[in-house]
C-alpha cells in the first residue's frame, strides 16, 4: 500500500500546514505550477516527489520535471499532467492517448478548482487537487491525500484552508 499526497498550483508558496497533512504519506505528487525550484527541492527533501511542470514554471523546473508523468503505483496506471481538462472536456493534446490507452487515474491541475470525478465513459478516476498556493482566483487552498492498495484507490481526504489564513 502507498499513501499519496497530491497537490498542484503552489506558485512558489508552500503552506507549512501541508507538512502535517502529508506527514504520513509515502510520496508526494505535484500536478504542476510549482513556481520555484526551491519549492520542488523542499518537497523532494520531505518525501519522494513525482511532479510535472506547469505553464508558469520556468526552465529550472522544466529541466527537472517533465510535461507528463505516466507510471504505475502499485497496480494502478497513473497519468499526471498540468493542463489536461476533465471528463467531457479533455485538452486536445491528451485526447488521442486518453481514448486509445486510458489510465486508471488521470491527474491534472491548472484550474485551481478541486475536482474528483469518475469518468464513466472512459472508466477511470479524474483528480484535480485544486490550488495549494496563494496566487490565483481561488479563495480556499486545497490538497488531497489518498491510498493506493493494489488496484484499489481509497481513503480520500481533502485538506483545505482559507487562502488568507496565516501559515503557522
């Protein structure tokens, strides 16, 4: 069993309260718009990190993190990218592959809106952890925590905090 912490859109800011939420996870997955290489280094120093770059990420982050990550966690096929869309409205550059070879979990960020939706048509779970950083239109910062046990995806929990709340 692997316990996963999932976040996106930190835009260069890590709320210290995330460390408590991610304290017992085995890995952290970041769905892009990391913001600074320091945030990437901080997360990878805390837990093993899988990440993709987002549209605001510069050359330092793009040199370390790919546009897409496709990997297995336990027996679950995971595809993570920053701008991927959501069920019924996938981005055009992911559509051919998502229809031809759908994963078990499709993860994207970018929208700053937390969504966990089962795509009935393509038979997989879509996850967008929302935005954990301070920049953007969102008023609440969010992240996810869940477990993958063999083929099972379970124990989903949401972390949320008012964007303007003090980060102590």
